């Protein structure tokens, strides 16, 4: 008992950090996705992303998705890092309700990331204060978003209430034409549930390498092999973060001579294990190849515009990170240089059809960047008592935008999505169709078939397009099938594209949903119809004998 009390007294700060991190992570995930009375409750700001994630989860829990295909673009091998969502699907398959199945791994991933930020910064700078400040700067971004907030909400007696009651991000670039990116607020972690775990695992592997002891060659060799195995297996957890880990480790290989052989072993082994996964992904083909595209989202690229973009997006971090670098020790500088490579690569190469997806490189860089800002402020605080008021002001300015950006998430409303206990269309599909069935869909987001774990011929095109699939070609095929003027043509096209059911839903024709040919209601066998909603399913097998 005495030992326990001593342990608690000695580590009470760390235990408090652990507790608060877990509480915050739990609130963040459950506040954006929950379940009640047979309805999924999805935060409005997560609605679009979850329209991709939930079908992917359900393809593993209620469907048959092995070898994995993207359920919103079936046929070729999957091109998306599916491992996290496959695990969530397995949890649901084994009986865990979907909100728990998704939120528990999400909570643990975000909690893991916060703890790794603390441990990583504490290891580098040997300071608990730097670790705590780094977590704070991670949660509350340091952009100049607050500058955008006040023209819309002029300072008055109600300013505090306007911040607390705010429901809209002041900036959401590039989607609202703002310079300040949408990817600094916590929305990226509530929407991309696999991202926090990916970053945390990457930091852990690098952290373990930093802790190698120079005179312990046998243990270092064993650890480097373990790190290489985990690194390789992380490829399908998040391909972008895997690439970032390789980039950072390669830089460390050049800079840390005494750890060079161990880093090399980890990188080579990780690459060997990742190679077959990469080849499987690449076997799907792609309409996109990475290319040089300097400047990220900077319009009219020149030195002034580049510096202005990053000044508005990083705020005082753009000054304090270099100052932290200057006062840091040699090995500490090497760590920042290694992560700075991510900032450079993200500004030089476009890795996917959407350049905005490069935000992951900058988010990863800033995980370590904020540690150097924290160290600089801690240095000023310790150096001179007269500087402490300025340190407090600087620290507030580095979290003010993040505080403003927090409340749109806190105040977000939920959208109800009826699940299979409430939606009889989903229930029927689950009970009466094969788990590997493919549906020719006439609606995109949250299609009944995809919520039942089945694959749909073409989900919302943006999702598949951003992964490099040829959505234009498939969209044309979909239109040709839906407008086929005689039955034999329709049957041939459906069989050729391995479609099992045709879905007719009460959606008005438009560019994406053409007028469905009368061939289907007149000549195809309906196996299910909801007379209330008008949702109708036609069987290809029974119709095309």
C-alpha cells in the first residue's frame, strides 16, 4: 500500500494527463457518432465521410469482402487502407454494436496519440511541462483562424457567448475558398477515425528507435526487427503514414550514425513486408500517378504567397518552431530536421488525385513541430520571470483558434440514420441476399444495400475517384445499363458487370440518376418492394434466365 501511494504521488501528473486524455478522447468520439433506438446518430460534420466508412465497415461485418474490394466500387482489389475498418467490422460481426465497435478503437487510437505526443516530447526535452504543452498545442491548433472569426463576430459584450455558441468553422479551406485549411481542427480525427492510431503508431516506432542504447547491440537488433515487422504491417492501416514513417526514418538513418544499422534493418524489413500489400493495391490499376506539384494549396505560387499561406495556417508556430530549433541540442535538431522532410515533401509532390489529401504530411510534421514551439516557450519561462506574462500571451494565441474551432464540433447536431432494426429494406437485404451480392444502385449516399454490407456498383463518385478509380467510365456504364432499351441488352450488361440486383428507388432523374428504362419494371422480376417508400429490388438471376 505504501509503494502504491509513493507511485501515485510520484506520477500523479502523468496519471492526470492519462485520465484527462482518455476522458477527452471518449467524449470526442461518442459525441460525433452514437446509436439509439435502432438509429445511427452521426454528427453533421462527419456525415459525408461516414458515408464511405460505414459501408466499408459493414462489408466486413455483414457482407463477404475477402479478398477485399472497395464496396462502393466493387470488382478490382481495394485501393484504400482498410485495416482499421475491417477490424471494426469484425467487432460488429462478433456482436458489438456498431457505435461501440467504431468508437472504442477510435478512442484508443486518439488516446494513444495524445500519450505518444507527451512521451515523445518528454523524451526529447526531458520536461513534463513541454509534454503537456505539446498536447495542448496539438488539440487546439495555432492557425490565425481567430482573425477570420472576429470580422464575422465583432468584439462586444457577447463575444464569449458567440465563441461558445459557434456552430461554424471560421475557415474551411480549400472548400470555402479560404487560405486557412480545414485540416487543422479536430474534425479530421472524428471523420478519419484511423488517422490518430496511424500517427500514434508511427511516433511509437520512432520513439523506440530514439531510446536505443548504443552499447546494447543484441537488444537493439531484436527491437529493430520488431519495429520493421510492425512498420510493414502498418501499410494497410494507413498507406500515407507508412510512407511518412519511411521518409522520417530514412532521414534519421542519415543523421543518427550510431543507430544507422538498426534503422536500416527496420526500413528494409518494413519495406519487404509492405511490398506484397502494395502489389495487391496496385493490381487494381489506377488513373493517377504521383507527380511534382509545388506549393500544395498556395495559389499563384511565389515566395510571398507561400510564406503568407503558412503564416496564416501555422500562426506563431512558424516563428517559434525555428526558434526552438535554434536553442535545441544537436540530437534534438536532428529529430526536427527528419520531420521537416514531411513538410518539404508535402509541398513538392501530389500523391493522390486531390492535392488537399497532402494535409496528412503537414499534420504529421506539426505533431513534432508543436513540441519545439512548446520547448521554446518553456525555455523563455524558465529563463526570466519577467518574460512569463509574454509566454502566457503567446501560449494563448497559439490555442485561441483551436478553442474557436472546438465549439463547432461541441455544438454540432446529429443526423439520424435508420439502421436495420428500423429500416425494413436493409433488414430484408441482410436476410435474403448473399453477403457477396452486388447491387446496381440508383442512389449514392447511405444506400440500403451498402448499409446491409453488400457492394453497390458505384457509390458517391468522389470517394472512389479520390482513391484513383476510374469513376467516369463506371458512371457511363451505369447509365447505359439503367437506360437499356431491351431486356437482352440489359441482361448481358448486368451479367458482364457481375451485378446481382437492380435497385429502383424513388429518386427523381437527374444527371447522375437518368430515367430508368421501362424494361426493368415491365420485364424484370421484383423480389422485394416497399409499398410505403417505393424501394424496389429486381433479381438479375430470376429475370435473366
